């Protein structure tokens, strides 16, 4: 029930094939919208409270902040997420600045919450700057306003300072752990756990993007599809642990023999795929031949391993499906012609 609620609030249009990066962007934007709505509600309550108690100065300040938040809400769709988050933090600073100047202790609850709120909205780096500036401002204003500070006030300001620092530390720890777990989740979402290569889902996302770029700028794009020959026999004769080792060693061969701009992924059980931007079919065949030789020379546990390769290039009328299918057809021909070979296929 809780998961369904969060899904509806933060990512109700997310599908199973939605990437982690897309989900994060949706989540951040919904979080900023939720913060704006909560801010508007809080400000309305404060304005009504100030009006009932006839606190004119506080009413004016809170009305101004309320108008800023309403403007953010009205034009929310026109701005990117990051500027909105920073405006929200700046609006909270606008709330703190005049009230500390005029009313001293009135706004200390907001001051204490400021580090935590800013870290959640804009991240630890920007929040550190904002938190430091607000702390310097508060100390400066209080030092100007107080010629004499009683022991009680010293204790009060000390407790506020400690709580302010604690709020920042809690926010920083939360953000650091959140970023760590997010990075781990992102790795798991885009990487194959066994080989360390990209997984099929992430590869297909990159493939769409690379095809668009290739067509837009008329740059060559080639693809290599390779399949380990007789891999089922390896698993049957030597066990899945040896089979896993074979997969890892072949993945290492791919990593060491392609460029940093190339994208290699585990496409299926014993099938791998390599996308080669800025590479024509002749260049892709050379890469495939090199990989074929390297794989043939592996011999893990003394086992002879070979692979078959299908190579093709992108044409102007290609889709993701036709591009992959042609490479798969070339791979099938390599299998039929005796395996351990490279076949390139054009239209």
C-alpha cells in the first residue's frame, strides 16, 4: 500500500522499462512540487495566525514569501527542477533574514530546520554554502543587536547553535548515505552482476540514443553481436561455475580490446553485443576479428573456447529492431558456416 502511494505521488507514469535516471528526475521534480505545496500551506497558516494576533510585520514578511511560493507553483512547468529547488531554499532564507533582524528568537525553529531542508532540496554541496552564509548572518545580526547577553541568552544561543549544527550533520549523513545507495542501485540497474558489462536493458536505451545521433549528424555506427560456441556443452560437462568463469573472462577480453567510447553489454545468456560509434563496417570487422582471436586463445581450465560474430552497420532507414535483427542474421550465418568466424552483413 505504501509503495503504491509513493508510486502514485512520485512516479505514477513510470513503467517497468523506465530507467533509474528518468525515475530520479521525476522523483526530484515531484519532491520540489510537494515542497512548494507544503510551503504554501504553512505560509497560509502563518499569515492567518499573524492576522489573528495582529502581528503586522510578520504578516507582511509571510505574505511576501507566500506570493513567491504561489508564483513558483503557477509557473512550475516552465522551469527545470534545479532552479526551482534553489528558489525554494532562497525563499526560506528570505523568511529567516528579516525575522532574525527584527525579532531575534522568533524564527529559531526555522533556523534549526534550514540545513536539513536545504540539503534535501539542493544537495549537500549547495546546502553547505547556504548553511554557512545563514549562520554567519545570524551571528553577525545578533552580535550587533546585543550589547549585553545574559547567561540565559548565552545558553539559549549555544543550544540553538548546537542544534543548527546537528541538523546539518543529520542532513549530510542522510544525503551521503542516500547518494551511496543510489549509486549502488544505479550500478545494479545498468550493469550485469556476473560480467560487469552493461545489461541488455541499459544497452537498448543507449542504442536508441546513439542511433538518433548517428542519423542526425550522418556519422557511421556499427554493431557486433557475438555468441559463445557450444556454451551449453561447457555448462553440462564442467558445471555452471566454470561456465560463469568463461563468461567473466570473455567479458574481460571485451573490456580490454574496445575503446572507451564503445559500449559492450551482455545481451543474453552467452550472447554479447558491442556498439561502435564513429566506426564503419570494415573497422567493426577488424575489431571482431581481434576479439575472436583473443577469445580463441583464452583456454580457461584448459577448455577450448570459440565465439561466432555477426557485424553490420546502421543505415538511414534502420530502426533499433532492424539494426539488431541484421546483426543477429549475420551471427546466425556465422554459426551455420562452421562457427568461430566473423560474418558481416549489409543490405
